[in-house]
């Protein structure tokens, strides 16, 4: 049986384009066209993964030119979530995130991640009242998800969130996500596996 092509959906590219903001000048637009996406034209419903990776690398070099790819991609991940929130699907998704709070937002992480691709899988394990381990695969640029998860925790109301890449092996990346509990506003969930 043939493995389906890994695709990244239109709304992910919309979020990436919005993340670039005013840095999306004509030279940047030309580089994106060279990578396979026209940021000023009508976007396709989906693009191959390699187009996404090329666009992500370009965005990292534009938004954080003095950083290495992983740290630059973290900047893109944070700005991406803000830009994704301005898309039709993203605004609905992020409205729910704000209402859910961090625990329930993370419980729905697998589904949330799948809205942008046809391939990304996530497994979540709670290891403490405000601590989780999230395994994602396949991950090409781990820093992007570090920024994305940190911004998502912030948007869900988590206090002082932390996202650490614990390890990356093969196409899997394992992140530790945590935040400071606020006894006045959040009841900590019981650890589960």
C-alpha cells in the first residue's frame, strides 16, 4: 500500500503569510514563489510538505535573520499562531482555545494539529498538575512547534508557560510543556497517562 503524500493545508500557509506581516516585501514574495507558493495570489487547497519546509525556512530567515534555523522557526511559530488566528478556521479554533484553558486545549492538541496537515500525529501524556510531555511526528523543524505550543499555552491562559524540546530522534520530537499553576483561577488536573 502506498503512503499518501504529506500535505500542508491552505490555512497553514495563510498563517505563515500573516506571520511575515510587513516583512513580506517583494524580494520575500519572490523567494516564496521560488519555493512554490505565491503569497499574493490565490492559494491552493494544499501543498506538498517540501513547499511548507521551504516557506518555513524562508520565514525564519526573514523574521529572525541573526538566529539559527530552530530559534528562528520558534519566532515563526509564535507569530504563526497570531496570523493563523486571523484566518477563518484559525479564528474559530483559537476562540475555543481561549475558553478551554490549557488542560483541555492540550487534550485536543492532536485534532488541532491535524487541521493544518494530513500527516502530523501527536501523543500527549500528563506528568504533573501543570506538566505534560507531547510527542509529535513527523517533525521537520522542531523549533516551529516550540514557538507554536508556547503561544498556544499563553492564549489558553497558562501562566508563565515553558516549552522545552526534550529530544528529537528520527522524525519524532518530544516536548515538555509546563506552566505555573494559579490556585485562584485554575484547578489542577490529576496526572494521567
